[in-house]
C-alpha cells in the first residue's frame, strides 16, 4: 500500500520545493524598451524552452520587486512571470488606471518588435527561451487580486458617470490576448462592503461572477484580523466572498491558515510594511508561506495551462503535504477533471 501511494506523494510535494529550472529576473522600463506601457519585472526560466506566461499584479502601495521570491518559485517550475508596477494607491478607491495598465501590458506582451519575446532574447540574452502567449494566466495579490478579477470580467468600460471608464471618457483598450486562468492571492475589494473600489467587482450574490476561466482564490487566516488599524483583508470583501461569487468551474479556494496578508512578500521589505500594516505570523517563516502559495499556484497553472491536473488533485486531496497549514481547502472541479 505504501509503495502504491508513493508516486502521488512525490507529485504533490515536488511543487512546494524549488523547481528544476534556473531563474533570472530583469526589471525593464521605457529606457530599455520604449513600447512597454509600465515598468515590469520579468522572472523567467533560463533553460531553453517554450513556457506559459503569468501576469502578476501587486497589492496597494506595494512594489512589484517585493514578490520576486514568490515568483522565482513559480518560474523555477517552468513558467514566465511578468509583474508590472501599477499605481495601486490605497487611498484611491478608483481602480481604472490599474485595469487600464493591465490591459496595455497584456497587449504589449505580444508586440512582435518590442514585446516579451524581445525582452527575453535581446534584453536578458535568453535566445532559447520563448513565451507561449496562447497559455496565459492573470494573477494578483490584495488589491491586485481585485484588479485581476475586474480585468477578467471586462469591467472598466466608460460610463456616463465616469466611474466605469477612464477619466477622459475614452474606452480602455480591449484585451488583445485571452487569459486562460485567474489567480487571486488574498484579494481585497475595498475597505468594506460600503466602500468597494470602483468599478465594483463584488455583488454579494453567490455564483454571480463569471470570468469565463478557471479560478484559484488564495486566502490568509490572519488577513481579516486587526493590528491596531483596519484589517488588511476585511471580512466581507476578501477571499471568502470572491470564491463564493465565482460562477465558473473549476474553482479552488485555499487558505493559508496561520499567516497574514503580507507574509508572502520578500524578506527584505521595509519594516513598516512587514510589521506595522497587517497582522503577520510571528512563529513561522515567510519561506514556508511562499512555498505553500507558490506550490498551489504551480499545481493550478499546470492543470489549467498545461492540462496536467495530477499535482492539483493531489494537493487538494492532501493539503497536509504543504509546508504550511492549508485550511480550509475547498474546490468545485469540472466532472472531467476528477
């Protein structure tokens, strides 16, 4: 019996360890690539090959480089991560600039002359590394998770009130590339149900959101808890509601029980970000949190972008394989996936 179960355990635990690929990181802005709409951090395998791509959106008042360790884990398993530096200002409850920028970055990826393939070959010198933009995921943390949902749902079109489009009344560019998977890491839709970021994503009706693609929602157990001020992931507008409102399948909901809203960031973030904004885990390590999140993300991307659901099924059925406690773990998978 032990020998029969061993392959599944190996499959399930491998995603929580660094992958087989060497990884390089490069920050690119308009001084190097004039057509890039926002500065981006590209985290990529360096071994020759063609890899799926994930666009990752940072949280409010955060910096894309603070996710380098998390995205390095994902890239080491054979995925290219592109993390734009957005606006994401906490006191600004209008998300239209970030939605707009996300669409522009998605369009830039496929630019034949100065897009992602050009960056990989001519800026990083990785001529054997190719992006496969037919396998494209959209992900985000905190407010970036809300932005990812809004972008996937097609929100942000101009309205007469100016709340659903750009300030100048023009319509944001349509997505020229279709995303095939959506990931939200401890998403936050606003300060409360009454103070959602515009355009509002949450409807507070079960199964009311249809992004048209598989969805992974990751939460944190300490995100809704106070540390003196408002919680970083308030109840009612956090991961629980995002998952409850997802109408698509497959959909997965995984909660990092003993960790907080910022515990997946790099170790070297400023003290005030790490210690004074959100409740955090004082006993565990950020490495365990990053590997737990990164491993589930890798398993989900393999299932949705590569058609290999073995890791995802194993992790969902055996969450104790993760380096940090995952609880609760729930999912609604299509019948063909089990």
